[in-house]
C-alpha cells in the first residue's frame, strides 16, 4: 500500500512536466563548424551546422556568437561564420517556433589556421592554413630564398589559376607567394588582410577583388535573381579601406588587377556588372597612384581563352594572364606603365 502511495505521489508531481514536454519535442543532436566551398573554385567558408531531431515545420534557427571575435551571417538552417581574429569562440544555437524555445546548444571552436604565426615560412603552418587546398598546385608550399625579394598575390580563383605559372616564370628573381585561400569579396579581404600579410617583407603586392562582390546569392548559392554580395558603393568604400591598410602595413609596390570579363550565362553573375565595378576600382587606384594591370582588357581581347558561360579560364587564358602579370611585377617603376 505504501509503495502504491509513493508511486501515485511521484506521478502526480511529474505529470505536469511530462505534459509540458511532448515526447517528440525537437532537440539539437549535434552542432559543429565545417568547411565548405561556395560553388566550383569558390570561397572556402566556415559553416555552423546543426542536426535537429523531430524537427517540426516552422522551426526557427537562431545562431549567435557568445564570446570571441567573430560574426555570423544566418542562412536557412545554418550560418556562415566570419572569424575576425584568432582565439577561442563560443557559438550558440537556439531552436524555437518564434514563441517557445525547444532546445539550445553551445560549442567551443578555435580556427587553428588563423593562429598560424609563420604562415609563409613554415611548411606545417602553410599546410594547416590551406587544408585540403595544399594538394592543389597553386597552393604548394614555397621555400623561401632569403636572397630574393618577396611577391604576394592576393585574389580569387582567377589568380589561383595563374599563380603556379607566375611562380615558375619568376623563380630566379622573386619568392612568389599567394594567400592561402580564395580571397573572396572585399569584406572578406578587410577581415583577413592582416593575416594574409603575415610577417614577411613584401617587395610587390599584386591584388584584386570584385568577382565575389558582384556575384548574386540566394541562401548562399549562386543565383542570378539573388541578392548582390556588395553593391557598387560598398565595393568602392571597401577598396579604399584595403588600399589604406596596405599602405599602412607595408612599403610594397602595389599593382591592382582589374576584374576579368563576366560572359553571358555565367552562373550567379550579370554580364556587364564588371564594367561598373572596374570603373569604380580604377578611380580608387588612380586617386592612390596605384598601377592597374588591365586583365579585363586582356580577357576581352582574347575571349577564346575563357571558358564558355563561365568566369574561369582555360590553360591558354591562364598563360596569357601570367605573361601580363609577370610583365607588371618586373617593371620597377610601375608608374611609368
């Protein structure tokens, strides 16, 4: 009898709690940060992803950075993690229906690549920074010859294409490095420029942004009807800040490479946008007395070097760009060009 009494008492106390928590209530099973490329030869991004069990319709995913120097850009059920500097991060996800919170979970995360101190000097640091890209010829570790001056290539997948050819062409004259990733848009450039410059003294910096500023996205996927990443006015302002930062952080000769042609039918990009963006970039470079390597003109002069309905280039196109990049790097008095 006493046992039945206590059993009834326990059921009486617990019953309201059981009724408040449905058996099939959604719960966060896992939360992690993964690296994904945005499209073919796209920017490598840190994506915060969750696995949610018993997910009902209309569920809302709310991500936030609890601690650390980073920001989050929400997607449909995940978020892009933009890390501004090294150090530990705490990231939290709350799932709800807008009124009622179902579950929450937090994780700790450290981007080891951003903590690399000798990015271009040590093979281990370079491979850690480049990750799976380290097997690509454009991201091969470059052994430093301290008797030669250093060149840094900053840019997107177009520069990735000509990097190994430039390195081979200038092997006896310069140590030619490129940043350990696809440079992406100007916003990403501003965030990562200090890291990319690292601790080497640069004789020449050949840089470019644009194709990732003018691309259009829907839920982080290239889509011509989607939202443009950086409108023209934001692009111009970001470029000004990048130039200002380069001038402050280094005494290198700066060479700007114009945005190459966007052919009709290119996924997620509008042909002709590059003309406006190049005009704005040209104004910024002229105001700052920075030489312009007109790769746009080159790409329109030899359209056969570009892939059909694609912003990327064939090996012929890459080699044509290499010749022009090398020419500009070798000219010491670039202002006369």
